C-alpha cells in the first residue's frame, strides 16, 4: 500500500491517500455459488483423485453451505479453486 500511495501522490488528493477509515465491502459469494451450483458440482465430481481430499465429502460440505445447513465461508472458494487448479495442472 505504501508504494501505491507514493505512486499516486500528485494524482490523487492527499486527503484520500492518507485516509485510515477505509472499509472493505461484502461480496455476494453465496449468491454467485448458487448461480453456478451445477458447474461446481460437476467440477468436484469430475476432479481427478486428489490425495487427502474426499471429493464426495467436499461436494456434500459445499452443498450443506449452499443449502444453509452450515454457515457459508471461505472454505467454499478454497474447495472449488483447489479442485480446479489440481484438475488443470495434474
């Protein structure tokens, strides 16, 4: 962030660059996952055998998140992205 702030000096007002009250924003991951749920299910089912990952259990875990049976969390992104990465590179 420091490098970015310094690069923006003279372009962006100092009052903006020096703000410390910045807040992140929520993104609608759960809704995104609901929209692509069939593709996610296919991805997890068609992932090659990944050592230390039970694809059926991962699919059930993700389905429970999307069905509201467990809180939706960062694990959803990790499961999907790791499965996709593994299928592409192994």
